[in-house]
C-alpha cells in the first residue's frame, strides 16, 4: 500500500499526528547519554535502529504513510530546537519534562495538569537564526527506509509565541510581531529545504489554539496585557505565511487540549473559534481532537469550507482501551451530519508520546488502535487511501 509523490496526500482517510511510544531501549539510551555514559554517536546508532524497526512495524500494520515516531526528540517542541536565540526555552522544555530521569509515571493520570506554557515562558537571547535543520536530517533518514511517504511534524508559530517571554526580550525584539516574523522566516527555511529533499507532507503542531476556548488560558493572556483575539489573528496570519508557496507539500495542522503523560491542560469546544479558524487557516487537513466531551459536539464542522479535510481525532492516545470499528463508525456518521463524509478522515487524537515518557498505554495497544483505524477507514470509505 504505497502512494507516489505525485498523488495528493490530502486524499488519505487515515493520519498520524507524529509521535509514537519510545521503546524501553531508546529511553534507556537517552538516559545514559544524559548522564554521560554513552556518546552522542552511540545514541544516534540506537535511534537509527529504533526508527528502522518502527517504520517496518508501521508498514506491517498497513499504514499508508509513516512517521519516525519523533524518536530523536525528547519532546514534540524540539522540532524548533537548533535555532539561535531559543536556548533558554529549549532548556526549560527538557527540565520540565525530566526527560533524562528514570521513567516514573507515579502521579501521572488522565486528569488535568498544569499547562506547560504557563511554566515555560522564556526570553530569547539573540535574533532567531536556523543553525541546523534537524527536521531535514530526520526526514532524509526515515524516507531512505521506506517507499511510503514520511510525514514530518513541526511546532507552529502560535505555540512558539505562547512560550515567548516578550517582556524580558525587548532588547532583542521590541515587539511580538518582530519575533513572530523571524519565527516564520526560520520555519519557511526549514520547510523549503524539506521540499527540495522531496518531503510531501508536513504536519504543524498547534496545540495553542485551544487556549482561545479555555477560560484559564484566556485569563492568563489578559493578565499579561494581551488581547486574545489579536493573538489568534496574528497566529493564523503567521501559520499561513509559514506554508505559503509550497505547492508540492500537503499541510495538516493539529489541534489538541494537552497530551503529556495522558494528562490534559485545556477544555472548551471549537464553537467560539471555528468560523475564524477553519476558514482562516490555509492548511488542507485539519486534525481535530475529538476523543472526549471536552471538545464539544461536531456541530462546528458545518463551518469547514469545501476542499478541506477534517481528520477526526476519535482514537484516544491517553488510555489503552482499544476502540471498536462500530463505535468509530457511529461517530463518523454523526460528524457526517454536519460535513460531507467525503471531507472526513480518521486519526488518533494526538501523538502517543508528546514527551519521551509517553502516555499510559502499551506499544501493543498503540498498534492495535492503529489497526482499528485502518480497518474502520476501509469500511467507511472503502480504502485508507482515498
């Protein structure tokens, strides 16, 4: 089951957000590297082996596209890591998630946790500049292992902006607009190099958009003297600038309400932002979290314009219970009451491991969920491809 590069990836009836559960040997390697027991070269060899195995496993499970599982990252936000100026921010990401500590999930439950962006606002130390395109390196290695298209995931401008301590960065960036302009320039450089290398699907991670429907997040923005409505408008403009003029790449954008170690951080339905977001964003695939009541109903999908695909995140990555084909079909039929079924697709609600610690389920459960996804797509649309 393969796609040629000439085919439109927007026709896919299934999708992946990006991260997969890291095998124990990979977690152990990261820990040993962090403590100086192994070199970076030794870590990379273990990463290479793990990526080979996980891509082969995805092929064996008949997935029409594959990811490298983000196995070279400790956190999904590290897609914007080797950039001058964000050293303090990246240090905060790693410290917050304790990624080099031993695995210890005690106290991690499917419950509300504190939103990381409230803990991780950092100043920048210099003007942003791409030092090394890690995404390009990751893509080239993964694509060399398979004939299936490899999806690459990149954190979007909205989340980067929400992590930016503008007040303590004014000597570098007098305004947030100046900062966002450089974020866009760096990300366009990354994507341009990916396009030249043959990458045909880039997913933008944009969990920050659900902050605009979450009361505590809105209150935090206003307490900082920010206008949430303008923040969202600025982010939509920036997201569109990032992806402009790359005609050979399919772009998806993923929205969720938090996923770290099976916890969630925000709640609220899409209703308030749906019209502006669904019509304002130029991405052809909208990957929307819909695995719990926190997302609200499917009614806002009536506002999605023709030509866009809504990828329903109905399969939870937070717990190990495997959904059934029948229950997924019922929910897809419910969504089709608001948007033509031809504009729908299916995916997990988020990645299975936003950070290296992973969510509270097993690798076997993870792949059983993906099996059900492919089977459901075949029964609903006749194929997982188109």
